[in-house]
C-alpha cells in the first residue's frame, strides 16, 4: 500500500501505468513468500554444508557484475538473465550470514553437557567465548574478517552501501561470539583506515561528505532537501495516505531509498514511529529465536538476520533524515526492489526454520 502510494506518480509518468511498480513488487513478493515457505520447511542444519558453496557462488556473481553487469543511474549493480534482472549483492548478504554461522559455530559441536544432551544456545555461546579467548581471539577475529574481505571488496567496488551492510553483519556476528573487546578496537581502527582509503579513491564519495554537511549549497543535495521538506510537511499525523506532494516529481526515486520521507509526509510522526515499532517487534522476535535456538549455528543465523535488518533500517532512516551521508540503502520490505524483497523473505524463512527447532518454554516437541 505504501509502495503504491509512493510510486503511482512515477509509474504514470514513466510507463503510463500508476501500478507499474506495484505489480512488479507484488510478483517479487509472491516469489519471496514461496521461498520463505520453502526455507521454513527445510531443516536449517542441512544448510551448514551449503555455506561455503553459497559464499563462493556469491563471489562469482559479484565478479560477473563487474564484467557483464548492467548499469543503472551510473552504477553497475545488475545482472540480466533473459528478461530477468537481479542484484547479486543481495544474495551476498545471506551467503555471508550462513558462512559466518558455520565457521564461528563449528566448535559448538564439541560442547556437550555432562548428561550428554545438547547444551542450550546461551550455554554454548559461553563455552565458545571461552575457547575463542584461549586460542588467541584477536588472530581468530582477523582470520574471519580476511575470509569475507573478498566479497566486501568485490561488492564495494560498485555498491559501497551493500558492502557496509555486509561488513556490519560480520562485525555484529563476530562481536556477539567473542567476549574479548580489545581485538575489536584494532578492527575498528583498521576498518576506519580501510574506509578512508576507499573513500579517497573516488572524488564523488568525498563530495557526499560535503553535501551531507551543507546539502543546501550543492545541486546534488536536492534529494536530501526535498526529503527533509517531506518529513517536515507531515507534522504529527500526516497529510493522509496518498496525499504526499513531494512524491509528485520533487523527491527523486520516491519509491526507493527515500520512501521513508513519503511515509512521514503522509502518515506523519505517528506513522513513522509506528513503523519503527513494527521493526523493533520483528527484531525482538529474532532475538527470542536466537536465544532459544538448539545450537550455536541456529543462534548465529537468527542473530545474523537480526543484525542485517537492524543495520539496514537504521542506515536508511539515518540517510533520509540526513543524520549520515547518503549511501543509497533501501528500507527493508517497503522500498521498491524485487531482488531485495525476495532475499529478505528467504531470510525470514530461514529464521522460521530455526524457530521450528527452538526450545521455547512449554513448547511441545515436534
């Protein structure tokens, strides 16, 4: 409903059909719901062996984008197979979650209780913490980061925002599986240096910092300014669903990265807060699933999906409100993007699979 409201004007102007974006997103959502159901019915333990092949496949796809990808708005991020086009970078996110869950969680198999039964997820986490500390946690953290560095470099070449999300997922997963805080100081310093070098390689990336500080002084700050106008125009309760003025050609690509500004204009502060509450509720359920997962592998999968969605929501809202420089990150489940919604719903199915085997208090054994 929100997508149709935000995209109707652009659909009419560009394609002569106000429901053009809605129809394409509806088709992708239908595929995503089917994928979610299929993933929820699969035993997630079977995916442990698929983690490395999936990661290697994501490297191949990301490399293929650099060679054969389609460019849109100056960015080469899409691969086309016949009439179907998709963003391989979206596949890299769940691939990295599975890889890190498999690599970090592999030591949990050796930790059994005295009675021989499997330990609960939080006990397994504790034993894993201790083993990581004893085995030079800093070197182990570095080795895991080196493992995902190739995908970050490939994706970051033409999609810095997705590379940041992948790096954030890795930091989040490794952080919750290691109690040693000091090694993360070196990781933060190294990451900051890497980002500084990466930003300096392209002048437009440094320009974004200047635009972020004073968007009104730059022509490229137009999108940011129009988004802020939309947020301010909504007031407390908004102008009403469908009544946004900024989406009528003023906010560029209103159905994509800037859809949160349209939500604020039409539904006001109340609608924006309610939407953030729904995201918090979703993240809380991920945390519950991770806490009650039967093993560390399942706990890290649920935690990784939680980290992915949390990072993406925070970055999108921060960009739209000009809290951070523009990075081109979509709002999960709401912004237009078939590949994004397909893989997000697939991740939801994966979390449901973990939940199916979880040990909730009072839950009947399946």
